[in-house]
């Protein structure tokens, strides 16, 4: 019933809202097109068109079938290219996870624009995760490549690592905050009175980690780094921010940096990818990071060079 010609005839009638115009476009007779649609409706036992002397319109079932037929025709047209690409070792789908500390919307869009031209039949899925959630997605999902896993060592033999750099942390408070006054090194006793602002680790299978929280200290959890920054600017809680993110606010006096007895260490981040799931796209992405391609420079902007 739903052979190639029948589907094209059905789609054309739906688009033209006319059997005669559809027949003319397909270089067929109106009787041929009408008969084909009649056989289709009888075969599936469902009316697809409402017919009057002046118009032809889709029924709800017809509208649903039209959407599915368009998807099928689109796939059929692209199938030769997809099969050729697969034979060349190109993945039909690539999933990339990015650490929230390195996520840059402009860089993601630039990278996707490049990849869509190079691999037009590959579907790309980009997700953003926090802390161990990056590793979790790579190890326990169908993810091919992760930008910004924590550490410089792989958690699994099938995963390769390329160190990218490290995030330097600065303890900051708003100038109106009680801890902004004075030049002495702050003790844990002084800090514990004020809530810490953190972004929750998104790990599901791996153990979640907390960026910075003292025993007995209240915690405020927010969804992303921009919200955390805004909390600090408003004096809502205390904590650490990446140097590259908060430096403009330190320069303008909107934030104040303070020294702690136990300062948070820099966080090394790496590129990680799967040998088992990767193909030609993953190889190109790794090569782009190895040569520091201009298209991916935005991912490096929050980082300092690692001392290897």
C-alpha cells in the first residue's frame, strides 16, 4: 500500500489540495492519482482526505501520515549519502558532552557549522554536564567525546585523554559582604557563618562531588555558573569562581578577592574520547584540539596551560 509512488502521490495531493494539480505536477492523469489514493485509503481502512467539489483537505489521520511520509522521503533521498559515509568510517551520530566550565555557545555553534558541512549525514547531539557528570555521561552513556573531564588520567582503558589546561579558582565576595573587609587570611570559622553557593554535580552513576563546602556550612545550590556569579555579585553566599569569569568584576570593584587558609586548588581538565565508539568524526575533533584549531579556541578561554 505504501510503496514509493503511492507515498509521493499522497504527499503531492496533500501539498496541492487538488488531485488534478497533483496529477499535472507528477505527469499523471487525475484518474490514476485518484485511484491510487482510493486504494491506499481502502487498504489501511482510514480516510485520509475530505473531498468536496471545490477542495481536497486532509483528515487528522492524513495530516499525521503526511508528516511521516515527508520524513520517510527525506531519509530515502539522503540514504545513498549516509551509506557512503558509513562505509568511509563516519559515524551516523556523534554525542558530545561539554563541561559547564568550558561551555561556550558561540564555539559550539561554530564547531557544529563546520561539522555539518564536513559530515552532512551525521546527527550531532551536544549536552552540558557538571563535574563528575561529564565522566558519567562518557562512561555510562552513548557519548563519543567529552570536552572537559576532570583530571589528567583516564578512568577506563578504552578512553583516551588529552590534557587541555586547568581552571584557576578565586574566592570572591561582594564589596558589601561582611567578609570583604580586612586584609587578613580568612579562617574556616569565619567562613562557616555564610552559605556557600554551588552548582550541583550532575553525575548519576558515579559519586557526586561538592566543589567547596565546609562541615556544618549551609549550601545554596544553583543551576549554572552565571546564576552562581549573580549570587556572588548580590552578596548571596560565598565561594569560588573561575579566574577568567570573575576577573572583570574584580577589576571593576564589583567583587573582592580574599585569601583563605585552605585555598581551593586549580582544576585540571582534559579532552576524553572512546576508542570503541569513535570514528572519523571523533578523530577529526581530537586532531582539532591537538593543533588548537581556531574553531575550538573558545573552549580554552577559561583555562590556563597545564604544567606537564
